[in-house]
C-alpha cells in the first residue's frame, strides 16, 4: 500500500511508505501489544494522516501529568525505548510511519516492562498539528531523518521553513527541539532553517551543539561515523512567545 492509497495531500511528505513484510514476532507484537501501546487515531485523506480536530489529552492517554517527549521518526525504537526505560518519570511518544519499526518498538518496550511509552502511526507534522494539544510537548527529538540527498528530492526534507511554526506551536514555552544528522548539507540546511525561525533561539554556542547525551548510540549512527560522516547535533529552544 502506498502512502496515497486513500487520497492525496497538497504537499509532499518526508517519507515514501510502502508495504513491508513483518516477521512473525512483529506480527504477534502488533496484534498483542497495539492495544497497550498504540494510540488509535482518526484519519483524514491519507493512510497516515490525522483528522483535524481529533486532539488527544496526553494526561488521559498516559494516566498522569508528566513531561512529554516526542520522537519523530523513531525507526526501530532503539533511542526512545532506551530513553523511556532510563527516565520513568517522563512520558514518551514515538511517531513513525513504518509498521515493522513500530512493532519492534512495542516488542522491545514490552520486554523491558516499559509503561511510559506510547506510539502513533502517522505523518509527524500532522501529529504535532492535530493530535497533540498546543503547548503540550516539552521536547521534540528528530534524530537522523531521511536526508533525501538527491537534489530533486530535497523538497521532501522534514526540516524546511514550514516546519518550525508547527513545532513551535506544539512545544511549551521554553521547550526544546533536538536535531541530529550525519549528512553535512542537511545539517547546514537544518541550521539555516532553524536560525531563521522566529519561534526559536539557539541553545548552543559555536557552529554545532554537543552530542546529546540522552541519545543512545545506535548501529545506524555507528555506521555513519564508520564511513566518515560527521554527526551533527543542533538544539533550539522555543521562545516565550512564538512571534518573538
């Protein structure tokens, strides 16, 4: 099933969603663990869309009031499962469009006995716009998003001028946006976009932020370093008022 099987969006999304075969363990995880971990959502025109007006209450979803960290593009879930297990006083939301990755995340979370993690299968900007209440998120993590490195595809990159206002609206005043990539030209684009965004200020000195210690070192990051790509981190803080 392609992303547009149910309809077409006006703008390109930052992913191409194709059906992929899950392992038997992933199929079982999806069947058995989805009621516990996966947030059901109302769809709009596309298979991973969020219907406007279908906002959730995070306190109701998690059963408590706590800091909320959202990871966009959580992949296999290595980073967010590690983070949720390391900080049980914080609530975590994994946003991913690839079902096999979500199934693996649920499987690992269940094995670790993690209760402060929920998942949503959806296009990330729509999660921030329509699913989460304004000002409800303490941190947004975007680690190693698809770089769309071919010139004709760069329009699909997530970190583009239209993204900061969406992120700023979801973050509380003083909330943090953390970015990381191993593609130099995308890192530069990220910095240019975020530096120009009125809703954010830099939370680092020099050219790049220090590596975020809360990001577990994954095989993906090791591979990038092994082939000689520099890992670039960026950290931005939401201004007290998004228009300042």
